C-alpha cells in the first residue's frame, strides 16, 4: 500500500509541472495536414474543419447509424450526424457492402437483410388475411420500387412469405387452390359452349390465375374440352357437347346422305363447311350449301345408268333434295361415273341426262321428216 501511495504522489507532482514546449491548435492542424498530404496517416476532415476521423471510425459510426435506423437508411439523412462529405460516406458504404453483400444500396437508401426480412414478414401477415396482393400496391405502401420489392420477395417466397408469386401478384396457396377448384367445378358442369366473359360475370375468377389454371386442367385431362381464344374473351366448348354434336351430325348424314350447312349451323357448329369436310372427310364432298355423301351420288349414277341403257331421258332434280339448285345438280352429275365418260350421254339444262342414242334417233327422225316434207 505504501508503494501505491508513493506512485500516486509522484504522478500528481508530474502532472502539476508546467510544460515548456506546447503545440497550439493551429500548429496541430498544420501538422495533420502535412501528414495527410504525405499519406502518412489516413484521416477525414469534418465539414466544419474542427475534427478529423479515421476511415475505420467513420465506417463504425455508419454501421451504428444503420442499426439505429432499423436497417433502412438514406445517406443524405445521416450526413449531418456524421459531419463529413457525402463522398466519404459513400466510400465507407461500398466497403460495408463488399464485406456483407446482403446489404443493398438502392435509390440512395441502404437496406439490410434483417429489414427486408421484416418487410416480408409483415407482407406475409397481410397476405394470409387478404389471399392475394398486388406488388405495385405493396411497393407504394412500403415506399419501395416495384422491381426492388419483387427481387427482395422472390428469394423469400416459400419461406418467410407463405404463398406464390405470379405475374406481379402474391397469392396464398389456399387462395390458388380455391380458385382452381372454382374453375374446375364451373367448367366441368358445362354441357354447351360458353363465353368465358359470361362465366366471369357470375363467378368472378381471378384473371391472372385463370388462363394458367385452365391450361393445366386441360393438359392433365381433368377438364375435357377445347378453349378457343385467350383470357376472358375465349369460348369453352365441353367435350360432351362436341361428342354429342358429332354424333348428331353423323346420324343425320347417314340417314339422309347429306347435311345442309344451315342444319349444321343450328347444331352450333362454327364454320360448317370446314367442320364437315374435316370430320366426314373422303365419304363425300362439299357443295355450295351442303355436304353430300358419295352414296347419294352412287344412287343417282345407278338410276342414270339404267335410264341410259334403255335410251330414256332422265331428270335428276326429283332424285335430289329440294334445297339443291341447278348448280348443285350439275356438280353432282359431274361426279357420276356414267356421265364422266361423256360418250353415251349429254347433260342438258343442268339436270337432264340425255342418251346419245336418243339424240341420234331424234336426229334421224327429224332428217326423215324434213326430207319427206321437201319431196312434197
């Protein structure tokens, strides 16, 4: 204890002694400026010129300010507290980001990972209550750019944010499942073509989810039918309607040997001529107003051939459906094999088939009659 008291007394005596050589403030400043110019020390001058700080100390102060601000900080707001030129703050921030890439600097603001995690947690709470949220509205709410928010949430969807992100909208899995179930149930219950817009007016489908949901259902086979068009302007035709439609066409066609385009139109067939040509194919051919089977042509051809063999004129108009006009009669006669040869018959007035032998007899009769008249 005596030694300690002796040392304390000695220290007090030394402190009371006056120093002969003392540097004033101006000398100190000039000395520091020289040292800085010669790069012997690294110091940053404050804006008022009254103090100097080291880069490491400035970096520490900047880190502290970011923490105090909750992980989000605008550099221009922190400059008065740090009291140095903004360029020095920016350089220190670059070093901080280099050490910790999770920290982002966007539009003059610093964002830490913890801050973005907090934003994601808050968004998740809102999402679970709402079911769906537009990123544009969220960006406005949190005063962030939509692009930055989208990038920040992409890596957090499925972990912090429980849901999915589609076309700039966040959805909960429950919301998506409910929409898919509504779409599947609605379209599965249809028995005739329906415009999607009409269904939308009743069931209020989520337009952003509608098209991918329908596409997935059709591809998987859970929904049977075809979708013509896109989005809300499309028309859905259920498979049960298409099947019954085709069955009705085939039944009418087999029973009559033809089907009018007007009849097909009443069956709600779009582009009847194209549809019938595709579905009935090589079993017949299209006229201007109907699709005619080859069997009808064969029937006409058989009766023409029988008439020709007996040298009788035949009018095919009564043999054909009443809706057919002269152009249709001519088209059907062109398909008849007995007429296509062109050696034993002649077609007159588009529906009359005249045997060449009959024409020859007429010619001979007229010639004989004319000669007899001349001899008188």
